[in-house]
C-alpha cells in the first residue's frame, strides 16, 4: 500500500474522529435550557475553550467547577445522578411530555439547607464537554426533594443524551423577609404590646 493511500486513510480516520467529538459540543450555552424550583437559570457557562480535567474523579471535577464558577464559590463536591454523598443525592429521569424539557431531576440536600437560599450549579457532561447552569439565590423547599427541575442537553449531533448530570451548591443563607412579612410581624408586636399594657392596668 503506497504512502499516499496510507495518508489518505489516516486523514479520513482523523476527520471522522474529530467529527464524532465535535458532535458532542454544545450548540449553544443557553440559560433557558435549565430550570429549578420554577425559576430558569440565570447564566450558562461551558468549557469549549478552557478544556476539561483529565481525571474525571469527583475531587478533580469539583476543583474544575469551582474554577469555572470562581465568582460564586466555593461550591460543594459535585453530586452526580444516581449517587449520594454527605446528605446530598441527585437523580435524573425523563421529563413529562409538555414540560418543554427532556430531562427531570431531583436534588436532595442536608436538613440545614431546607428553607434557605442558595447559589448552586447544575452540570451536564457529554464526551469531553461540560455545560453548567447557575441558579442564584434559589429558595430551597422545606421538604425533600429540596430542589426539583428540568434541563435539556443541546449537543451538535442533535442528541439529548448525556454522560452524567449533577449539582454543586454554595453555603445556605437565611432568606430576607419580604416587606409584607415584616409589616405583619410589626403589627403582631404592636398587638402584643397593647395586650401587655391592658394586663398591667388590670
């Protein structure tokens, strides 16, 4: 077999391999492709230019994600679908038709997160590419699953397939009461003061 033919075969094989990998690149990084507890994500980031960690271990991946979202960290260790760690667990299933999304997820959090507000990131990986979505000041439910929602994984090959999905959360914070709630608390305190004055006069 001559060198020209060998070169042609090698080039064709390389082109096919590149096309296969490129097919898993995201078509776009669109914040509207993910929602949680009724709210769309506020930002999407991908790793098309920053690379992907060679070691796919959770520790390395968490460091990588904390770098990607360094302005919102530190984030907890990533919890992938079908796994649990330290009171966190994450699961993914097919979404109901009519939801506008392909995938549905449930994110269980430790008790000290319930009823709080958190910044958290939903990560979706396919091949060597990762798309992640930020949810800022998301109100966590008071019961489990603490966070539920949907996502699409829009790859250039037209597939909604993905290698894994998972979540990382920041520190929980106490929600600030709305003005209406503060007004009700104020009225309650005024009422208690009036009752005490009446009791003291009696």
